[in-house]
């Protein structure tokens, strides 16, 4: 073997050793630096995270506050039910995504596997109801009507039902006291969504995944006060999930109670009488169409005249809010949202828009006085009024000679208003308005609050429409392309109208003005707007924001946050004009178009004021309107495709007043039978334990058959020529 001199390899070995030492040292420095970063610089942060990995939080939902009527009767509260829920997270860990578990569960609950599967699927654009629109990480309720035996089976056979729980829980209940549903006013709940959780996470009222959220009505507007604060208990657990101890516990805080101005007894009467009026109207023959009236929807508002508080609000068709509790079925959802059922989720008292007909005439009357016409001067009321080649007629072409503006309200003379509106239109420049055009008839409507929301504490209120010059221009810009494409000079009626609108739809024409002057044409109002206006006439001119909420009271009854009446304006009339119009409306009830509905009314004790309205709607039957007030209350009712104002709505409104004041049809009063002869001022008392000593509601028993008119009597009355 040849020996290599040691001096020949020493430098290379040394270089390698140095390199190796450098590498080892670098690795040690890197490791040391990383250890310093983890244990010293961010040690506390990672320690907290490590601890968090061994903490499980259990949410205890807060009990939602009750919604009470003015006397403390529960309209919505909670009851304890056995709720069976499924954890979607646990089910998806299984090979079959939990299908076998859900099939076994369906057998126990007496449901089909399809029904159970639909309950736990997530809602999206392609998935119809029923489905889960809440957080996918929150237990999903399958049923809130489980029996004790069903719950026991699930618990005893826990190995067959992983991810399934059966627990007693507080569930929302809509009580319908005395059969008063109050459905659209109350609203309903549904689970909070992930999007809502994210949106509210940085607010002072964040959502938890277990929360139910108000989706409409009072449940939505007062959701924050009613919801309360959920409790959270944190448990320390080991790697196997065994509880080692409790680290933190925050008790749930129940939601506050909402006291409303609704009187459940009056609410029941309003709902019943509205429904009966619609049924009766369907028996009446419409001579214009050759068919009976359809009376497909309606609404009624009962309001305190001096405060704007809503005593009753009914909308028909209605629904049972309990359908949403525990998750709505596909059948119920389809029924509530279909055209066939005429959309019962709509609150037509605040969302139903229609031409007001003659109940609008208090506005052009005020406008005429403000424009310089004297109230007690006499104006011609011929059977018709012509503009160019177009003739506008009175109801049944009746004429009344020379009459005052007050008498024009009493007999509802259209031609008086046609002439006044036409004259003002010409003074303002006609189709070429002057720069200083007064537009009294339109500006007065705005001053009455029309074209704007009233501000009621219910969601999704609509504003109606005042078809003034600006609206005409905006509407023409939005529709001119369609009109110009469809319009024909010598076509059918619709095509001719489209042709005219294409050419001059931006102009306020004479015909537009005269139609508007009697609450027709493009004018749209809601029942709550007209109730607010007539209440203001009753109280001397103050326009109040309508309110349903009266007070928010803490669960123990110690903290009371009263919701006081708030005015948003005054009617644009002098005190003298207000008294003159008030007197004319009393004349409507005693000798005018509504007098046949108030025969025997104790006018000396409880002065009644009224205005009837029958609004024409293109392509539909006439809309019935009836606006009334006493010194205490204002009641406005409307029935779509229901016929005349006093004919269809009159009997129902009279019956509501009779029930409130304890009157019979001869005007005899029995205060023991009176439901609410004076507005309720005091608040119900809530005990420290949350209990309420609320009175019981007796079923509403309408007057005897001799006090109620059926459809045949209505038909006979209308055939006799009774007005509006």
C-alpha cells in the first residue's frame, strides 16, 4: 500500500471540518432563534392559544322577551318544548354524511327520511324551502314538538343517534288571544345567518350562532330589545374531551318585554269584521263587470286620534306566525309566498297602495281654501264637467245645484273639485307651467304627509305617491321608450294611451289634474297614511307618527322605557278651516253619503265624522274606502275590489265602534260591554319574577242577526242607489 503523506490531505480535511462546524453552528443558531421566538417573544400568545385548544364553550340562549298588548295580554311569548336537533358538523364526519342516522331519526319522530333531510340541508339560490338558512355550525332543529317518549328513545340509544340531541328549550309562541292573530304586526323569527353574524361582530350587540332574529313586524323593529344576551359557560377539557373544570361562566340575560298599544280585544273585532265585510262583498253583484265583487284583500286601522297610537291593525289575507316556529314547511312557505294565496305576508295597512277615491277630498278642499276660495261660497255641482272633448261625470251622473265646499264633501260631488282643480291648473300655466306656479292641489297633499312614509315603527312601510309635475317628468323618462314602441294613434285604448304618453306624458294635462282632484288617476295612498290624516283632523291638526310600541320594560319590571307619541307636523290649514271641515265630515255621517250606516248613532254623546270613497282602478273592480273618527278614535278601512265605501266597509266600521263603545244599533250604551270606551293610558305591571297578571280575553260575539246585514241586503241597498 502506498502511504500518502499526511501533509497532502490536512488542508482539505480542515476545510471540510470548518464548513461542517459552520453548518452545525448555523443550525444551532436557527433553532435557538426559533425557540426564543416561540417561548419568549410570542410565548404568552401561543400559551393562550394552547389553552384555548382545551376550552369548550357552551352557549345558553337567552329567553326572548314577550310582546304584550296594552293591558298586558301576551301576543307573543315563549313555551318550553322538547326540541330535537341535529349537528350538521357531526353528520358530515360520517361516511354516508349521516343518512343512516337521519333515517333512524325519522322513524322515531314519525317523519319521512325526506322531510328530515330537507330540514338539515342548507338554503341557497337553488334550494327551495324547507331548508336551514342559519349557520351550518349551529345545531339545526328538526322538530320542536317531540314527545317525552321520543326524546327518551333518542337519549337511551345515543350510540344510534350521534350528533342528535333532544333537549327542553324555550320556543317562541304566538298566542292569538281571543283568536286575534295580529300576524303582520307581530312578524316572525328565523335563525341568524353567517353574513349577519359577521356584519354585527364589531357592534355592541353581536349575534351568536344560536340566535333567532326578527324578520318582520315588531319582532324585527324591536329585535335588539327583545333578544337579550345569551350566556356562555367555558369548560376546560383534556385531549380526550373530559371536563377538567369550569373556567368561566356568564349567565344569560333575558330579553326585555315590549308593551304595545294594541288591544287584543279590539284587534280580534277588527280582524273578524274585516273578514266578514269581505265575505259579504263577494255576495254583491258588480253591474260594471257582470260578476260578484272579488274582495280579494283589505285592511283596517284603529288609531287613538290624540296620540297616533295604533289600537288595532288588521290585514287580510293573514297567516299564523307559528308556522315559522321550528322551521317552516315547504307547503306553508309556498302558501305564504304564492300569488294564489294573494301574499298574506304583506301588511296591507302599511304596504297596500291604492287610489283613495273620495276620502282624499279633504285635501283638495283645504287646497281650494288656501288658494283663495271661500269655504261657504257656493259652487256649481252639475252632473258632468267637460274639458275639450272629454267629459268627467259625477257618481251616477247626479247633479246637486249650487253648493258649498262643506256640502260638496257631504254629497261627495266630484264636479265641484273638477272645476276648482281645472281653474288652478290654468292659472299655473297648464301644460307650460309658470316659474312661480303655486300647484296648490299637489303641494297641499305633500303638506298632509302624502308621498312620504308616516314613520310607523313597523318595517317595510311604503310611501304612496303624489303624481305632481316632477313625478310626471320622472315617470315619462322611465317609460317613454316602452310607450313609443307600443303606442298607436288609432289602436285600442291601451295603445292610444301609450301613444299619447309617448308624445306628451311629461306634461301635467288638464285631465290628470281633474282626476287627481278626487283621489283618482296616479294617486296612491296607504291606509295608515289616511288614518294619520283623519286623526289629525280630529285632534285639531297635529300629524303624529303612528306607533305600535308603547314601552320597553325590563324582565323584572324595574326599568321602563316609555315610547312617547311624537308629532311630525301640522295640517296646512287654519283653525277655522279645520272646524269647517270637521263640521262637514260630521254632516257626512248624519245626512251625507255615510248617514245610512250610522242610523241610531248617539251623535249627541259621541259625535261621529266620516268620509266615504269608491276608487276606480283600471282593469279591476272598485276599491272600497271608509274613513271615520270620533274624539277618541280614528278608523280607516279599505277593501280591494270590494265595491263602494259605505256599502262594503261601512257595516264593519260601525260594528267596531259599537264593540269599543258598548253600543247597540239603536245607540244604547252599556259600559259593561264596552271594550275600550276611552284610550288605555296606564301600563301593565310586570312582577319581579317576570310574571304578569293579565286579564283574560273573552271571545268576540258579534251582534244578533238583526244587527248585521248580509250580502243580499247590501245588494239591495246598492241597487237602491246608495252612494259610495
